[in-house]
């Protein structure tokens, strides 16, 4: 079951969902409309799952920045979100999708208990100019079945991200050996 | 409703879902991490035809890994056999893999109740990316279903290794032209 906008507002008021900053105007019928952050990291080289990623940092100014096809950009959400009670799914909205922008690379799930500004994995189908703090997508909240486990107790990698974080998969693959 | 990690572990124990092999260390708060198998399938011809079997070639990922190239589609598979006769499974990438620019599915995250087998991964990278057999690549989550269940009996049942598209198997043979 997916929370409605009113249910998200009630859960926020009850302290079961944290969204910082929270703006009630950003509640939509069954989501919270999140914004793009203020920094992108671009990667136009070759990558290796067993090595750290080399990126170039791009501060987003008021005039925006043109995303290019074929380049991997890591960005972040302007909002930091957390819920110990609900699981979260982050996606783009239809406006962003209609501009040919992916906001994640087949990884929409936010586990119960993470407390993060989400790292976005951005790809563009066509050259497209984007701007800091523009509305970028929808965050939905899901009811769960079963005893809760928290990301905070799992010792997982991105439990408290404060901004764009590159992949730390290499920590699991020393010398390319799982 | 999405299952919590503790509920996934319970359900794997009592048979409401099956994950083989199962390792508690791969349980997340709302998902289970699955690993990349060692075999990739690559379509051998430039243009695919939805109505015909498309020739493929096998690639075995070596100990040094294998570089996936942008613009190419690789069909991979999970090491684990995963399925449920009760819950709806969804497979997505892990965020660690997404951050490397690798799609692990292409607009088809939702599995069928009653499918049991290795999942085919649709691997397509944004940048060249070296991957390794056995790396934890995706996450399967489970959703509660509402309504009577008719379990999956489709063409990919009990899949072993990556499966190329078998759309052609569903085609009704075209009527022969009258002579």
C-alpha cells in the first residue's frame, strides 16, 4: 500500500517520516515532490566495479547546466529523507521523464532507516539544461509487512549520506574478488 | 505492502518464498541482494527481430572480470534461484551498481507469482564498466498481493542461466498463403 499525500503529511507530523526541508506545498496525491540538489558529479571515463569512480564536480549555477547523452552524472536530492517505519521509492516525475532524463539507474528503493540526501544516477536521452533546486521527481512511501529492520543497524554503506556519494562497491571486491 | 528483511528471512524459512542458496548476510531492511552469475548472453546480430529466435553467443566472465560496453545489451543471470507462490517479486539494481551507471533491468522489474528460477538480468551500461562474477548486483523485494492467485506457467519457468527473448514462441503461425 502506498501512502497518500495526506497520509505522508500525517506521518511527517507524527515523526514517522522526516523530510528536510519539508514544504506542505510539495505534497502531491500520493507522493512528495522532491528537488534536484546543487551539485553534479560527471563521469565520462571507463569504470571498474572493483575501483573507486573518477568524477568531475560541477556546481550548478543559476543559469543551469546542459546534461549530455552518454555521460553518467551523479547528483543528489535537495531534501534529506528518513523513515524507520516506511520503505521509500524514488522516481522522476512525468515532466522530467518527458525531457528524457533518468533520475536513477534501475535502483529506486530506499530501505527503512536510511537517512540521506539521495544520490541520483542521472542520464539524458537528449542534451537538456537543468537547474539547481528544480522539482525533479516523486518520493513515495510504502507500508511494510513484518518486523522492522533499520538500515542504521545494518552497517550499510550509505546510511547517512549528506550529498553525492560515488559507488563504494569496490569495498566488497578487493582485487576483483567477491 | 513491501516485506521487511526479517519477514523475507522468515518467509524463506517457512516456504512462502524460496531463495536458493539463501544467506542471511544478503538480507537488507526491505530486500535481498542477489549475485551476478558467470554467464552472459550477447545477441550475435546487429538487428533483433521480435518475431524470430535471435542468435546469441555465450560469454564466460573470467577471473579478471568482463568489460561491458555502452550500446551493447548483455543478458546476465542471478546466481540465486528466487521465487514465491505468495508474494510478488520485484528486481532492481543495487544503488552501488546504479552509481556505476549500470542498468540491470529494462522496464521489467516485476516478476510473476509462481515463477521460480534464476532471473535474467538485462545489463546495459552508460559508460564502459568492468564487472565480476559473484558480485552482488541486484536486489529482489517482495510485495503482498491482493486477490486469488493463478501461478505463473509461462515460457521462462525454471530458468537456468540467462534467457534470450522468446516472444516468437507466443506467435500463432501465420496462415499459409492460398496457392
